[in-house]
C-alpha cells in the first residue's frame, strides 16, 4: 500500500512538473540548418562579415573591427536559395511567446525588417529578435501568440545599411529589455535621429550569447533561463541611488527577488557585456552625493576591447558610458 501511495504521489508530482508552464522551457533553433544541432563548427552555420573574415565574425561578442565592435547576436546563413540568389529558408520562433514588435520598413533600422517576441511563460520573460528578414509573414502581428518552431518570415538581407544578397542571413538575439519608457530616455539624451521603434529599439535590448545559451540548454544545465543567467560570472556590481520604481523589476521579478518600492538605493549585478542578472535594494548605508558606486569589478570584463562596463581613469575605475546608459534606462535617472 505504501508503495502504491508513493507511486501515486510520484505520478502526481510528475504530472505537476509536466503541466507547470515554468517547467517546460523549450528552445528551438530558428533556422532549418541542422549543423549546430549536429555539433558541427562555425563554418557550417555562421555568416561571416566578408570573404576574408573569420567565421567567428558572425558570432556574439567583440567579433567586429578587430574586436572593438560588439555584435549583440549571431548571424545564421541560409541552406537553400532561389536561382536569383534570394534565401529560401524560413525563420522560426525559438521559444513560445507573443509577437511584441514588427518593423516592416527595412530602411528604418540597421536590423532591417525585424520581429521581436517576448516570452511571458519563461523565467525571466526574455525577448528573442529576428532581423534582416526578406519577408514577414502576413499573420505575424503584434499581440499574436506563437508556439515554438512556428514560421515567422523568410531570411534576407534587409537593413538600413547595405548587406550584399550573397551574405543574406538571420541576425538572431536573445536577451532582456531595459525599460518600458525608452522614449523618455531617448528624448532626454537629445539624439539628432528619431526613435522609430518605441521600446524595441536595439538600444533598449541587451543580449546574451545565443550559441552558449543553446549549448547549455542541450547539455540540460538549466531548466529556466534564470538558472542560466545565475550561472554567468558577475562582472560588475554597482550601487545606484534612485527612488523611482523600476518597471524592469516588475517585468522580471525573478531578477529582483527582494524588490521594495520604498528603497532609495540598489545593488545591481551585471554579467558579461552588461546583461543585468540581479537587482536588490541596498542594505548598506545610502549613497551620499554620487548616483553610482562600483562595489566590485571582475577584471575578466576588461579582457576584450569592446562593450566595456567600466573605464580606467587616473583615480581608479568608473562605470563606462554604455553602463551608465543601461542604469539610466533601468532606473529612469
Ligand atoms: Zn548580426
């Protein structure tokens, strides 16, 4: 009887695990190319930036302009083309979620025609982005819910800058969105250009390395992206003075577990290339005058020349302009 009861409860537990959306994180490769899944190398799926460039120029990180320019995602080439040279490959949703942004005007963004999805059943509700599309399928509209591995459009070379047809590819990103009030930050900065993409401007999106994320998913090292984010090294910890509530904490409560709306300073941890991994009210004394204080910095963050989180000055280290922008957006400073 005891054994039967045990079996019963085990089956119930199994059923619970199966039916809980937070337990069912599924990730699917966004193109028809099977090479990455087969464990093959960069040359079998990454689009390089020119005939003489390394295939790693299509990877994530400091891979452009001798390492000085950051690439926020991966570039995946097509496996089938029409006689005209146009890519035939469809592009698929990597994770079940909702279409939150669609840009049909190729000339309005370096991303060209692009789609952003957000994934509310995922912890935290990360975004995925699909760029340089030749075609966005007519059913793909803001608010439409998608399962994973559903067709979104066709791969292409659309962009506000020239991408030759031969280098058609999908630019694919995974990451976190900093603010719901991007326009307010943008207006304050006084940029000469206009923001045509609301909260889905690339400035407001911070990516993680998609290939590393897929590799770790296939090795089953995490159940939810939160575990993955927690496994990344903390490169920078910074204390921020701000009394304004942050919508980042509301959208990603798992990254801000002890959120307290009345806090006046916050300790924020950032992973490689500035991905925010934890924000908590500061338990220490309040900051006196300055808005930011570096609490710790891992020198591994300086080993690459691009997307630095801090800059060395004559008196020590201070946060980089990029990091300051991130903090301004998160805390509406
Ligand atoms: Zn790209």
